[in-house]
C-alpha cells in the first residue's frame, strides 16, 4: 500500500518537474491568421476610399460641366435677346428717317455704300424693301447682288418643306431672285406661288437655274408679261402650271426640250401665236383654254399616244389637222368656240377612247357619218355649227354609254334610216336639240330630258367636267406645313366621267 502511494506521488513530482511550454509558441498560429485578415480589411477599405474619392471627383466634374452649359445657354439667350433688340431698334431708327412728304429722303446719300448694305442686311427680307424709297442710294444698295448675298436666309423662302420654294421669291427684285435660285438649285423640287394681287410681277428668268425642279405651280399669281425662254435645262420638270395669270406673247422654244413634261396648264391667259410642236414631251394633259392661240390644233408631241386630255376651247385655232388620228388614247377633247370653219377630218374617227367631245360653236359643217366609231363617248356636244345632211341615227344609237347629247342649231335635213330612238340608249340623260328635231326626228320623249336651248358661255361640257377651271393642284397654294397630296391622272379622269 505504501508503495502505491509513493509511486503516485513520484509520478506527480516527475510531471511537475517537467519544463513549462513557451507562451509565444502557443499563440503564434492565431496571431498570424488575424494579421492577414486585418491586412485584407485595410486594403479593402483603401480601395473603397479610392472609389469614393473618384466618384466625388466625377460628381464635381459633372456639376462643373452642367454649370458651364447653363452659363453658355444663358449667354446664347442674352445674345439672342440682344440681337432682336438691336434689330428692332435699327428698324425703328431707319423708319424714323423717312420723310413722307418727299419721294426720296436724300440726307443719307453721303453714307458709304458698304455701310448702308451692312446696316440693312440685318433687316428681314419680308420688310427690308419697304425702305427703298428712303433715298436713291439706299434703293440702289438694296437692289445690289452684294446686299442679297448678305441678307439672304434659306428658311425665308421655304414653304412648308425644305424642298419647296415659296411665293415670296416672286416679289423680290431680280438680283435677289437670282441669288436665291443659285443658292437653292440643288434643294428645290417644287416651286409654288401665292396671291399678291397688288404687286406687278413677271415669271423670273432665274427659274432656269432650278435644274432639280419637278413641279412648278404658279397659278393665280397675277403674273404678267412674256414667258422667258429659260426652260431648256429643266429636264426633271413633269408638271408646269401657269394658269389664271396675265401672261402674253408666244410660247418659248425651250418648251420643246422639256422631255419629262407630262402636264402643261396655260389656260386663262393671253398667250398668242401658233402653239409650237413639243417633239420631246410625254404629255398626258394639255390645258390651253381661253388664250389667243392660232393655227392648227396642237397634235405634235413626243409620244402622241400618251395624251389623254386636251382642252383648247375659246382660242383662235383654225384647223383640225389629219395628225389628230395619232392621239389614240385621248379621252377628253374640248375645242369649243374656235373659228375652225371646216369639216371633221376622217382621221378623227380613230379616237375611239374618247369619252368627252365638245365641238360646239366652231362654225363646222359637213356630215357626221362615222361618229359611231366613238363607242366610248359619254358627252357629245355639236351644237351651234352648220352640220348638215341626214343625221346618222343608227350610229348615234350605237353609242350606248352616251349620257349627254347636244345637237342644237345645226342644219340636219332628217335622219338616215329610222328616227333617233333614244329608248335604245339606256344611259342617255339629256338631249338638247331644236324643237322641230325633238318632235319629228326623235322617239322616246319620256326616256330622257329633251330641251331646246343654247348653252351659255360659262356652261361646262358636263356637270362633272368644268371647262372654266380645269383641275389645279395648288389653287393660290395656302400656307401649310405639309405638302398636299395631288390627284393622280386616273383619279381626275374618273371624276370627269
């Protein structure tokens, strides 16, 4: 027993006598781990701080840029306001110089021309020419090419589109017109007009510079004088409308070079002379009513088979040439009130596409034999002529599409074969003939309206096809931002039918 106890005590003593483990060795591993983690945290914090610093710098840069832009916008606004104020002030000062009791105020005559030009160049073109009467010197300056080059601004002459040249161009001086035309030559594909009834103006010669133009619509613009011979370079022109003006003289020879022309409207003017041949054109519509053209009815075109509408009424034409038979696609032919005094040529019966035919008041004579070939006719007006012999009633009855038949004031001796039986003509609505003809030469009085009257000068061929004002695409061309849609040729024809 004593030995065991002693043995245990000895073991304990032995253990207590063993040397102790060093403290540094015990904490080395945890300390190294903590140091590495701390280093990572510090580096992360430094990176975040750097990013925050960069964001702050970017923010300061953006704020600085915004402030700079705001300052520039403010400066531009101030400059604009200053410009407007100076312009108004200058206009008022110049206006104050005017002496309304004298034709010219000559106290400015000693100013250098360069100074005058630069002063007035700031005034908009819409008002600057009001100051031409201030003095002869100012008048000369405002008419100079130097002034137009300084004063010209493209937006002043565009009408609803950057490709349209507006009516203001017609009323500015010749030198200014030339400057505008040369500056806009590559942009303009359409020229439109506007009414300036109190201003006398001519068709500008500088229109010949607009080589890209496709349509010229200057109807109702009170243009006067002759048409300048400047159209030879307008190869892209398809539509030329100069109707309802006061143009005089003969047509320019350069019209014959308009190879792309499909529509020409010269009606309601005072043009004269023989209508020239247009050997290069591809006309579909020719409107030349109410002028003073002489010679034969025009039939010489580049492609006569394309012509569909020819209105040449109320002129001084004296003959229907045999070449009329080439117009095989013609649908409307109106030449009333021309001193033809001739028979209908036999070639005329080749126009089998005709729907509207008006030969009234032309002093024509001879027979109507052959008229049955015009099977598509809807309106036929032969009134106030000297047609004689027997009326080819069977041929007329074969015109099954006919709606209006005018035979007043002729010298028919009777009907060839049977009487004119209008009950066999289902679409016929109106027959205008002499009372004797209605009574003895026509059957079926209740089928259509039979009347005996002479058509007034202002009446049209039919209610749907007025001769007095053929379709105009831009009647006085109102100010609009968008370009109006134009009718197609087929739509216009369907309306007339």
